């Protein structure tokens, strides 16, 4: 299943942090993301799970691995989905802490250690998430979120939160905390847990092919008596949407993930009936946004060069 696995050096750190990064036709941000974690002395190893990339991109990845022995590349499994690839990467990881980091996320030096130190104080199974920022330092949506329910989803997807007294699940517009704080949901773009917590939770639910697996695992951690914390000092510059994959396909997988999530956690008959009515709203909101973004990119004629 796993071809071309680069050997690890023997290294010992007080807190061994493994990075698991899943890439699928990521685009030009991949190498920048890799260089950031490779330059961080707190990182014990980087597990790069290649779900599919161009020959040119793979050549660059292997060139980088040839210079850094703690970069391990897993290939040969094909596109098995994000959650499943994360689980495979975690299986290969040797660290005490596992940081799942998107290939379009450039983490600041020391951020991983801050997330680990926060997690040490939490009740297992614990999860910590970092602060996602744009290139200009503006907080991105998704890093800290409220509980997701069918009603809160409809409010968010349809824009009803713009009315007075109605709130979105996203909290990036609210005052940012100055210290780690409990949060119902943090982003899978930069998410850490220790090995014990990962094993308790059984990893990510592989039925989510792409998106919503982070919301699901945060919920399972809380249901298991654990804690989920947002760490604002752990900063990550997140490009977002750097993949070469068509946005319509990505957003459709997100839609399917939301439907699965709500169905799994809707235990009452009324909730399932509500979900049936909410599904069309979610579909048109998610896919409508996808088509709009695709059209806007076409109008702007934005070039996208894969590395």
C-alpha cells in the first residue's frame, strides 16, 4: 500500500511532534508549507501523504525529502480521501503528538509546540486548533466555530445571520481571545491531538471523504468527555482553495459530509424530519457558492500553476 517511504533518523526530543500532511494536486503552496515545518526545530518528523500530484510536483517533493531525512513521503495508495489519508499518516507517525496540517497552511515557528503545551493540560481525548489568518493577517473563518446543528447550518448557509439577533456558527468576527479557550469546533486545517487521544477516538471517520471530518471528530472528543481548545497564539497563514481540483467537486463533497453528519447525530424523529427540509437549502447554498466562485475565477482569468 505504501511505496517509497523515506527512512527516519534517530532523534530524541522532550515532546516529539509529528506533522501529518495530506496533499492532492495542492498547487504552489505545498512547498512553502513544507519548508515552514522543516525549519521548525520542534518538529520531530513530517509525514506527507501523497493522494495524487503531478510528476513535476512529486519530483520537487522528493528533492526536498532528499535534503531532509525527517520528511517521509507515502505514495501508492491513490486518492483515498482526506480523513482516511490522515489516519494512514498517523499510523506511520512516531511522535507523541500529531498535528494535522493542510498543505496550503504555512505554520509559524513555535506554533506546534504551543498547541502541544495547551493539550498537555486538557482532559483526554483532547484536540487543539490554531489561528488561521490570511496573507494580510486577517482571521479566516473556520478556526473557531460554535456547535453545528441543522438550524445553525441553515442560518449560516443562507445568510440569515446578517439579520439582527441571528448568529452564524463562525466566530471570526467576534473579539479574539488572548489565551487558549474552549471551543466546540476547531479547524482540521491545523488540528493537534496526542497519540492517546487519537487512539481513543479511533482517528477520523473515514466515511467523510473530504470536509466535515473535523467537525465530527471534535464532537466525538467532547462526547467522550474530552476537551477541544482554540489556541490563538498558534498562528497559521492559510491560503485556502489552493488545490487544482474543481471547486464544484470539493463543495459537493462538503455537502455530502454535512448530510452524513446531521443524519448521524439526529437521534430524534423530529430532527430527521427537519433535516429532510434543510437538505435542499444546504445544497443550493453550498453549490450556488461553488458555481459563483468558479465563475468569478473564470472572469478574472486567474492562472493556477501546479507545483
